[in-house]
C-alpha cells in the first residue's frame, strides 16, 4: 500500500525530474503505531570506529586524493576547499 503510493508520487513527479534532474528522494511515514509495536535496539555494540576512515584512506591511496569527495563539492570549482577538522 505504501509502496504503491510512493510509486504514484514518483510517476507524477517524473516530468519535473527529467527537466530538472534528481539528486535525492526520500519518503517518511509516521503514526503507524498499532499499540503492539516495540522499539528494536540498534546493533551498535560491535561498532568499529575507524573502519570508515580506513576505507577512505585505502581508496585515496589506490585511486588518488580526489577519488572520494564530499557530494556538496561535485561540479564546483576545484579551487574551492572546505574547511577540515584537525585529526
């Protein structure tokens, strides 16, 4: 039911998407509580904090420093450099 509604909205927006492009689409639902649901715990106990940083470092070593960039910088002048936090 929800999927059908989302597909209908997407189909209705298709002419605008083709004209202007699409960078992000999101769907949110709320108030679906039937009174019997429970909040599931997120499995964060096994989180390894450096795994993302290690993957980014590996990609940059293998493919060069510009292999991974922030999405906000796509299509911008290469002279622009966002401020970076110190390590």
